[in-house]
């Protein structure tokens, strides 16, 4: 079992956990992830490591409650525990001194982009961060990001915070007016990463995306995480998760991620109807009963 | 049964009658029954009771039910106790087959178990999954004129008897040597190596990447062929002997091999298995509905997706058509699993002819009984999807058998103009595995072959780096449980020598 040292909601449905996993905390590098199983019957889900505290021996994960497992995880509180955490998995992202780096985080992607922004900041790159979300509440890690950014732009779909529009809009405008950053990092929903890749492609600006396929083992054993990059099949868990965004077949990634759409929907409905029909009880008790 | 052709597998043609009356052993109390060689030869190979095919193709319970004590003794009587038993030489780990069968005939099942366990620490598993027909049973003298003695079924019976009656002997361990060995991977290679080393007095820790122990035995081979309970029991036995197990530890990432060496491990055995499944390398392979066998079986076995309320989903095959590509055990496991999940058509599509299928004959036989269709001499060309990217068919060519290739098997040659489409909604690719790159990328100085397997001496398991040993599928490429166990055992012996002598 892996203890939850701290659990706080950052936004509705978005929760930040500090989980005790000293080995992973000591080793992890930006871009790496862990696989988590919430309870003994749970599924294995990949979560990017947002940061770690070596002294405390904890890793920080930011979880958006979308499906059954992430919602279940988000019911856990400080003092409870998750069943399994394994990692750090994947290849660390490469961080070099290149000049100006644009880090774009859409929604919970901000948490995944954060360690990369920190690394670029520490190595001495000029970091321009673009954070976005559907609405003000969904823009997370604003202060943390600001601390490692030389410039910060915020967008929301409804204009409730920063400028109205998508994260890719300010990038496009600046590129059109002649701005040429040296590297762009896009982390977030697939349509957003695809839009960023298309925005930078005409200018030949190196652009990296962090892919989020469905995974099982996370160690290269199953091939469930495969994606097509430059026409070649890659296993994202061992070959990635970061790839040249101009080469990624985002359409295929989106398609494969819908494989279990129906099952996930039903599983979530089962889970939610169960919660609704019960008086409030400790989430752990509920899980133990489900065994 | 005297008209049965020699050398044929018993699976398909043995008698359905369980135990015929004559010439039954005269007594059931211990002691060796008096029976002439001629009488022994008259006893037909005993059929192992199994679940009805129609019934079992809808559940995940074990297909084979195992011999009863009576059936086991009857079968054991068929053994003519050769002075020079060829079966022992045919076994990769030289189990004292003749002697344990004698004990079974005498009704001393616990004694038989002790005899087997001298050479094989996981007999309940091997009795179920070893390719006996190409090993011990292939060379059985009785099999020259008749069906061979059912050695695998006897091994299974003895091991189950011992476990069910809690007769496992608690080993006396020698005084601790003070040496510590790290084992990477908890498949049959790692478990065997651990079992031997702990009995030599060394401290042993097994590191496993997944959340559950057992390697392919738990994530690959399905419940209906090898109940997980049996694997767990074997692992519990090792735990009781003092083996430490650490799950969720991907060596190379959580700790590197070098860190283990720096942190007090005197030697490391690497038994990380094959991993990294091959695909067919044809267009359309990433469409929704196409799995590697590893993924499909892991979802169903390890993650229990056969239970519809499991948190882990698997493609819904109820009423759909499924094709599995390959002809090995993995392919049989995948196709039979899809049948059990409710597939309408469950098909094996294989490049060569049935005679060349590497699967255990019993599995092919069982699959057919369960209604699996076999389509041989077929080469897939392309997967075709519908507008929304879900698999809808596979385009194939028919093959003819040509000249023998380097493996001695006749090469399949595509017939021009024989393209045809087979409608399917799910496909499983079971054409073997490459090697997992994690150890390679994180262990400097360790030599690998071009295929990505570790270079290791087959006799000692020694790699190109002092202190590091390796065995099992990571050295041989995808092979068998018993070969992995044999490698684990030989490595344990040479690790012991290395730890005692301190010289490489
Ligand atoms: C579906 C299927 C059916 C089969 N059926 C049969 C059969 O009927 N009969 C037969 O004889 N053989 C069969 N085989 C083959 C047999 O299972 C293998 O040859 C055997 O399991 C190999 O054993 P191993 O110990 O080398 O590796 P594995 O069993 O593969 O175990 C390796 C373990 O190491 C772990 N690991 C990998 N990397 C790391 C790391 N970096 N750190 C820590 N742990 C790691 C893995 O998670 C795994 O648990 C089958 C194989 C499959 C896939
Ligand atoms: S998640 Fe299984 S290979 Fe990547």
C-alpha cells in the first residue's frame, strides 16, 4: 500500500495527491509517469508525475476524475492509501539549453507540463507558458507555473480568466507576427496537441507532444499503448511518452482511446449510481466491500 | 488398444472408459502389485476426466479435472519400469520419472511427490503445461507399441494430491551463508532459481514489475488451463521458506541492476521473460479491435476482465467474430479465451499446416472440441476498418506448402490471386515476442544479441558481466516453462559456486 500524505482538490474534479513512494521520488525525471491501481481489484492507470519531494519521499500526482477509476481515486483523502504505484516509467523528456521554450498545458495537462517547465527553467531556457481550460476553475497550477515562467498567458474557452479562446490562439498569433521560439511542448487533450502541432508545422518549429494512450502494464509487455509516429508503430510506455508532434498520428490515438468508450460509460454509471444510492461512507470501506 | 499406431498422441484416441476392470491391481493397500509386463501392456492409457466441451467453452474453470487415485494407480501400472528410463533423459530437468511412477503404482503418492520435487520445484504447474508429447512421453518405451504412459497427468496428480492433502514437507534450511541474491522477474525461471538458492542457505529477494507474482503463469496462461490458485500456492511455499518478494519493482527503472549490486546483493539473476510482442507488420494493425495476445490475455487473466464488472475492460466479443493469428500455445489460449467470452466464430488463422503448429497437442484438441475453427495455410495481408476505424475484416492469401525452410518445415508459399476477405471484429496477434528493452537500456556492460536476448552461457547462466546471471525466455526467446525452470536451476547452481568461491 502507498500512503496518501496529502490530498487537495485544485478544481472541481481535479485533485492533487502527495503519495509516499520514496524510490520513485528519488529517481523520477520530468516526463516520466507511474501506473496506479487504486484497490486490489482495480485497473492499472498511468498518471504523470507532476513533481516529487525527495526528502519527504513523495510523488505528486494530479488526477482529473473522468472515468470510474479516476473518480474513485479522487474520493480518497489524506491518510488513506492506494494499492499499487509502480514507476518511474517511460523515458524522461530531453531537456537541453535551446533558448525560448513554449510550454502549453491544456486542462489537467498543466500538471504534466509542469515538471517540463521546471526543467527548462532550471537549465536556463526562456520559458513562455500558455495555460488553458474550459473555464476559470479548470485552470490549475497557475501560481506554480508562474514561478518558473518568464512569461505567462492564460486562456479560457468562456473568457472567465485570461483571454477568451483556446491555448493555441496566442501561439498562432505570435507565430504569424514573426515570433520563432526554439521549442514547443504541448500537453493536454488530443485535439489541443494536434492543433498546436498544426500551428507550428508551417514554421518547422520543433514541437513535442506527451501522448496519453490506454496502457496496461506500462513496461512494454502488451503493446496496448501503441501509437503511430512517422508511420512507424511505437510503444508509448517504453519509447515515449514524448514524441515529435509533427510525426504523431493523433487521429489514430484518439480512435484507439475510444476502444472502451461504452464499457467505461457503463462502469462509471454503475459506480455513480452506487454512490448516489448510499448514505455517505468512507470511500475505503466502499472499496473493501466491492472486493 | 493394440492397434494404435506407435508414437501417436494419446489425447485424441485414447479410450473414453475411465478404468477398465481387468487387469486391475490385485490390492489397493500399499506395496507393489504383482502384474506381468504383458498385463501391463494391456491396460489402455487412462483418460483424464474433463469438463464437457459445451459446458466449459462458456466458463473459465479448469478444463481438466485430474486423475482420481484409482485412475492414477491404473495409469502408473502401465509403466514397465525400464532399466534405463528414456523418459528421464527426455525431461529437460531429469525428473526421476520411472521411480515416482513406481511410487504411484504402490499408492505412495506423498513419496512420489518427494521424488519429483528433487528435480522439479513446480510440478503442479509442469504437469499442466509442459509439452510432454515432445519430451518425456515422446521417448517412452511403452509408446513405441502403444500409447505412451501419461507422465504429465501423473505428475499433475501427484502434485495436486500433495497440495490438497497439505503434505508438503517443510524443508530444513542450511545455516545462512550471509550471501544475498536478487532475482529479477517472478516467472518460472526466477521462481525456480529462488527456490534452489534459498535451499542452499542464501538470502533471496525476487523483484517483479507487475502487481502480481508468477510471470506468464499468471498474466498469460489462462485460468482454464492453469488455475491461479496453484501458482499462488507454489509462491506461498517459497515465501514460507523465506524468499522475499517485492512487487511493483521494475528493475532498470525503480532500481537499476547496478544499484542492487551496490546495495548488498552479491549476485543477480535476470529472468525477465520475453515481453514486447511482435505484430504482423501489415497495414491496419493499429485499428480498434486488434490486440497482441499479451494484452488480450493480460486483460482477461491478470486483470480479470472475464468478469463483466471488472474495472478493467476488454473488447466485447459476444456474438462477434474473432481471428487469432498464430499456432502456438499463446494462440490457443487466446482463441479459447475469446470463445469463452462469447465469440460467435473463434478462428485460428495459421500460415503453415496443422502439423507444424507448435502448440501442445492437447490444447489443439481441446480447442477443436470447444468449437474453435482452424484455418491453416493462410497469410494475412491487411486489416480493413470501417469508417470509424473499428476492425471489420482481414484480407488474406491462401498458401501452398513449398520447399523446406531453415527450420526444416515446409515453407508456406502464397497462391497468386487467392486474395479473400474474412469478416472479423476482433483480432489477436500471437506470433511471438521480442525482448523487453528496459534492462538493456539501463545495464551498461551487459551484452545482448541482435534479437535483444541476453548473451548467457546455457550451462551456467553467466552473462558477460561478473555477478550477473540470466535465464529463461530473456535468453532463449519465447520457449517453455520447463526450459525456463531448467535455466533457473542451472543458474542457481552456478550462483552458489560463484558465491562460495568468489571467482567468476
Ligand atoms: C499465453 C502463453 C501460453 C503459454 N503456454 C505454455 C505452455 O502451455 N507450456 C509451456 O511450457 N510454455 C508456455 N508458454 C511459454 C512460457 O510461459 C514461457 O516460456 C515461460 O513463462 C518463460 O519463463 P520466464 O521465467 O523466462 O519469464 P516470464 O514467465 O515471462 O516471467 C518474467 C517476469 O519478469 C517480469 N519482469 C519483466 N521485466 C522486469 C523488470 N525490468 N523488473 C522486474 N520484473 C520484470 C515480468 O513482469 C514477468 O512477471 C506460454 C506463454 C504464453 C505467453
Ligand atoms: S502499456 Fe503495455 S506495452 Fe505499453
